[in-house]
C-alpha cells in the first residue's frame, strides 16, 4: 500500500471530502480493486497527513455512496461502482427534498423519458425483448384482479421496454424514480378501471414495438402517460389530500392546460 499515489491534503480544504475524492478516484481508476481491504485508519491517516477522525468520516462518506464496505472490527473493503448504488443515491436525494416532489413534475419527467424509451425500443428491440414484453403482458392479463400483482407487472413492463431500448442509462434513470412511481401506481390501481386501461395502452405500445414503428410507439406511450396522469390526479382528489412525498403544483397544472 505504500505505493498508492496519494497526495497530502491541504489544510484549507475540507479534509474528509478531499480524502474521499482521492480514494474514489483510485477505485474508479482500478488502483484499488473491488473487495480489496484498505490499510488501517492509522496507516491511512499517516499517508494522507490527516487525523483518524478525518479518515473515518471519508470512509463513511464512501460507504454511503456504495463504494466502500465497512465491517465492524474487520476494516474497510472496496466495493466497485454499481447501478444499484447510483439508483439508491438518486432515490434518496429525491425523498430528502423538504418540499416534496410535485405529482405533475413527476409525470412530466416520466412523459419525456418513457415516450423516447418506447420509440427507441421500437427501433432496437430484439426478438427476445419482444418475447419478454409479451410474457409480462400475458401475466398482467392473468392477474388483472390482483392489485399488488398488477402494480408489480406494470413496473416490469416499463422496465422491459427500457431494456429493449438498449441504452443502460434509460434503465438507471427510470429506476431512480422507481420508488415514486411505485407509490403513484398503488394509488392509481385502487380504481378497478385502471388495470384494463393500462393493459390496452400496453398492447398498443407492444404492437408498435413488435412492428418496428418508432413514431407509433411514441404516440401510444404519450396516450398512456396522459391517461396515467389523469388517473393519478383523480386518485389524489378522491383522497382529499396529497401524500407527504408530493406537494401541490398549481403552476405545473396550469402549464399543461
């Protein structure tokens, strides 16, 4: 470990963040390998020229970002960057907003993202991708009366579309708002009419993907997103209040009218 390219931290900098940044860089460059154990806090403190407290804070910072595994009494081990850590960080950031997330803002982002996913899926989907989408749709038809199953399968259909678009960033971005969309779906599917509507929209999207028609796929998904937005608004109105995750957004509503 003596050969690690570490630079002493300047005192005017925020020490723990600078230490974390250097260690992160070493992980991303492959100098520190996945599952590799780091030197003890005392050794790291000497290498960086900082206190053990600074080292401890830096390691916990990296642990929170999914790059370090800290074991009680066992030291710190490198964890390679993963999609899960990115998604969890983005989801946590969204949930930490004190003013919540406006339901209309969420649907606006979903519309922009999922309409393009549908179009790209129609351009790029393989036979296996189409088969996967057909399988999800078949299972959703079979479970039409099961609320939780419908919610889960609705999520699975849109995830399968993102996979069929063959761009890993679509999957990451969609997963980052997955928790929010799960709550929205649970509200919407309380209405017995939601599942049949969702199925019909999914059939239209799938037909366009199967036939390789990007614009038809985008149009079908646009209609699906509009219906999903209206259904969610009705569900919220029925409850008489917004859930804590969301705040009212009159401006967003006015802009769509």
